C-alpha cells in the first residue's frame, strides 16, 4: 500500500503523536490509500478462511427523505478510521482504558472488500446488487457494512440471512423506527421502510427485533406493531432512565431467545446531534457519544451477532469530522469487544 513520504523527523514517533508509527506499512494515520481500519483491500472472491471481518461500503443515499449526503459516508468513515486502524496493525499490545481490555489487535485479520455496486437512480436495482455483494462476503466472513442511507440495511440483512439460511434477529440502534410499510410520497422502498421490508422477508420478523434509542414522531401504525407483535423497544427516554447497559442487555435477551443469528444495525442518528451532527435526519434527546460507545462494547460481546452495519453518516453536514470519527470508533470498539474479552 502506498504511504506518504516526508522528513526523518516526520517519520519518528513522539510522545505527542502517541507512538503514531506502528509498522513499516502504516507509518502515519493520514498517509496512504484509505481503507477501513487500514485493512488490506480484497475482492469478495479473494476472501480466505482466516479472515475475521470483511468491510463493505455502499455509497448510496437514494432512499433519503430530507438531507442527502450519506453516499459519502463510506469514504469519510474509511478516512476517519485510520487513527483506530493503528491498533490493528501494530505488534504492540494496546490497552483500552474504558474497558480495561489489553490485547494485540493485529491478531484480528481484516479485509476491506470495497464498495458494492449501486445504481444511483434505482433503489430496487441497487438493493439487488447489495444483497448479492453482501451474500458473497458473508459466505466467507463476518460482513460489516458502511452506509449509505438506512434503507441499505434491508438488502444487507437479506444477503447475510441467505448465507445462514435461518431466522435472523435484528438489534437496531436508531432515532427512528423505520417501520413505514408504504408511503404515498416515497413508496415501499426508502430509508423509512427497511424494517417493514425485513419483517416481510423470508428470515426476518418483528418478533425477533429489538430497538434502542427511538424518539421523535412516528406514524400511529407503529403503535399497532407494538400491540400486535413481540417487538422490543427502549425509547431514548428509557435509556436515560435505566442506563444503556440495561437497555442493551434487554435487547440481546429478547432477540436471542428464539434465534441463533443476529444482525446489528447502527444508525448514527441514535446519537444526539450535539455529539453527531453529520446526519440527514437528526433528532434531539438522543444517546450521548459515551452511551453509544458503551452500547457497542456490550453488543460486541454478544456471540450471536454475525453481521453489522453503521449508516447515515453524512460528512457534508458534519462539524470537524465529529460524526465520522465517532462512527469509525464505534465499529472499532465493536470489533475489539467481539474478538477480545475485557480483563
């Protein structure tokens, strides 16, 4: 992989850089070609059995209803992740102070499988391509999708479920329920409808679904779903009242009661816009960045989670890369928790 050139002083680590130089291949967090967590690029067909995680970008926001820009999310997340990527390419042990987890993260084998093909003006054609691409990655390793708008969770979920050929539960961190069955304006396929599409898919169901962080307004039909189906919901107010750990544990317990496989979807707007402004449909009263990261620490330790995504990062709406940095940090923490237990 290409790296930046510079003076000897630039290449030497200092205390201020926190040992920025981690290996000959990754001398700085700002040089070289950006893949997620600095993972080597790899086509899905080239994935091997020793690969632990395959990242997939989906630069598409044809399903948004308010502010566009999430199509640029994958590239922003890749660039922002270079700082966290240092840990995954160093021979030295690293200590996560929030979790007291000590590990040599270079033991985790990561690959960036590039972007799934999209059709910018055709959401259903894009969905077919995303399903196929995610299925090809999930057949070899754990897929982690970087969005893109939240509609993409539907085809990504289907691609993963097709590989396990069994019912798949869904843990869903979001400000919005995304349960619209049909819209007079947007139809059945947009970022307000992926959970309805998953519910009607072969391996998905509201009965194996848990939501955390929901707030704002919704159609009255959402209350009908709550009454008629076994859907678990902790609103943002519930999280603030009882704590994020209790909410996450409740979601895990509910979803894993009847299924062995779980898909995790994280809409960055679950976080309050004071902490994550770079998203198209912000809702105040959300999770703090600390609550969000504590949530992924706990979710990463859930063995049933076999696929995940992070969506709705819109860098043109961001301030100082705050949102992309938080999103990439969350995915990094999720993987740290999945592959290394806390001390």
